C-alpha cells in the first residue's frame, strides 16, 4: 500500500475514533475546587444561617462538576430538597425574558430600538416625551428615571388583584425622581411591560412564548411559568421566614399555582438541574443550543447597556473598577476577570447565578429561606476559590465583614425604635378618617372598626393593619407578619376632601425598596361607612 493510502486510512480511522468518542456520555472533569472543600463551605453556610433548604451546583467547561441539595422543601415536613426541586428564581427570570426578546429580534419580529408604543400603543409614562422616546431596550436596563422599585406595590405582596393592564396604566402616574436615561435605579415594572411587548410582537401570551422559545428548545424540562398544578408537577419548595429562631413556612402554595402579574420580572420556577442547563447554555453552547441564539444577540445581552455604581464592597472585596447592566444580567470585573451574574429575591426565596465566562465556570444557588447574607457569603466564597484562591478567605471572613458593614450604618439609615407604641384612638384621627385613592395604587380605607383605626388596601389584602401611635407620629402595624416593612402615615396640615391628604413612608429606611410607600399620594374621596 502506498504511503498516501496509509495516511488516508489513518485519517479515516482517526475520524471514526473521534466520532465514537463524541458519542460516549460526557463525564465531568476533575473540578478546580475539590468537592470535599465545597461540601465544607456549603455546610458552614447552612449551619451559620440556619437555612431550611438549599440546592447548589457548579459548572466547569460544559460539565457539572459539583451538585448538591440538602435540607427540606418544607421545614419539619421530612421531604428532602433534591436537584429536581422547584424554587422560585425570582429576578433571575429577567434573563429569560431578555433571551425571549432576543429570539424575537433574531426572528425579525422586533428591534431593540423599537419605540415601546409601536407594540403597545396604550403605554404611557408620566412625561409625554419619555413615552415617545422609550425603546424596548430601555425597558430592560433600569434607566427610566423612576425611584428604585417604583410601583412594586402593584406586584407585591402577593396575592393581590392588580393586572398587567393595571401596571401599564399606572405607570403614567408614577413621577420620576431622575432624568430619563441619566442613572441606574432598579425597576421591576418595566419588565412587566417588556413581557407584554414580547407578547404583542410574538403573537402569543408571554407564558406561551417563554415555554416555546426558551424552556423547550433548551430542555428546561421542569421550569414552570403561568398556571400549573402543584401536585401534578410535584417536588416544590416552599418559602420560609425566621420566627423565634425557627424557619416557618410563609405564603405556601395552594393546589393550583396561579399565573402572576409579575411573571416577566420574577415569576419563573426552576430546579437546580434546569438552572445548571441554563448556565451551560451561556458558557459553552454547542449543537442545537449554539444556534438557538445568534452570536450577535448573545453579545448584546452581555454588553454593558447602562453603567452601575461600583459599591465600596465591590472595591474592597473584588478590586472592581467596572459595573454595568446588560439585558437582564449584571456585569462586573472581579480580580481582573469578567463576571456575569444576577440575584433573585422573593419573600422567603433567594437565588443567585454567577458566571466567569473566561474560565467557563458558573454557579447556581437556590435557597428557600431568609438568606440575604447567606447568599452573599456563599457566592463570594465560591467566586474567590477561582479568581483569588490565595489568601484563602472563608465563610467566617465574609460573614464578619458583613457584620462590620451593618455596625457602620449611619444612624439616619437605621430603623428607629418604635417599641413605645399604642393603638391609635379614633378620636385622635377623626379629621383624617375616610376613604382615599392613589391614582396607580387605587383605594384604601382609614376607618374606625370596633375601636381600632384600620388601614385596608382594596386590591392588596395583605396591606391591612392597625394604626399605632408612636410619639407624635402614626404607623401601620400590618396584620400579616410576612409583610416586613411597617409604614408611617403622614397627613397633610389641613384635611380637605379631594386634596392630597395622605402620604406614606417606610419606617425602616433600609427595608426592601419594593415597599415603595414613598410613591403613594392619596387624596380623600369619601367618608367612612
């Protein structure tokens, strides 16, 4: 046989071997961080913060190199969290919404620079010029000029009876606190609008499009959106809050999970395995996943679209000098490396997705309890194991750093002492009792009920409580303990029917910005019954 013939034969054998190897099931390579070390980190966080349940996974070079679940779906219920357990991923839903929009851009059904009114003629902002100038991209990057969390009381606490049409209509009454496109302030309502833009451009409800364009082609088999049966789907984690040192289930699901107004901003539920698949979609796309989204749109989603402030913590912990928002993703540098991430927070549910694209590394953490600090610490320790393994800073190091931050909070930013309180007497507030209306939030009543002054929101039943007097001020003590932000009532100097009679504000300045009481301006419309 001639030498060229031998070479050709060897090429054919080599190609056959490569094809055979490619057909073999993929096995994870040796991870950068030893599983035993990851176990110790996770165990430390769970014990320190007394978490009810957690699921965590690490992806390296397209392979899952670490996957662990522990705790219970419902504290004390005996049903374990598994990699298939569904968690609310909250604002990590936003990157799925932007991926859906990117698919529609690829299909030629919309453009990032389309005016919003092209797809939603009923859309209005407080300023007519902003209405005309608002583009689809602006809905996604928190540059509207509204206060952080403006209008979120139409979304939370759940359940409530606000619709997406209510959200779109209510936007025109929310007054900006900054110029349009001048700065970053986190905004959930614009993502509701973005979901409706997708529905208009895609010719189907948002939920249908998300399943068709994201869940199904990527194999996110257990991710849920819209209405679904808890028992048919099964294995669903429930949220918890801390009460007297215990994890207590809160706002548990009924047999049917209802569709939610805030779906496009934070309504998706997924399992750990789904989320690890989602991370792999971005870190190392291949085969059909590679063609699922064009390179141009992948770049757009991870390109800086709106500058974000670099916090002192980022500077101290990560040496960060850059921070920006892409389309549904936060972008930053960590120890000189590019980081793509997002967090998700709903009552009793916390999530984080973090990727280091240059290393082809990503993490997912899902928690069904109060876990703000736990999430921060766990994610930070994980990141540092890759970007700066020396000096080796552990869970205790970052937990103590957060404690020092809290200790250094200026007094003006701390919750005041309201323990010296007493139920308000109806005669003390007689001039102010009545029914009130805010143009976007709707109707509330402030009335004498069996000797107590009761505040009741018509469309948000969890915002019902008893008015308390604290010195010369008045606050609402909510009936439901899961509503964890009390509110001051601030009355105008002179009551006048039809006038601006009532404003509200958070008692704790550091409470969740989604309790946007400061955006309310009530006018009295009628007397109590």
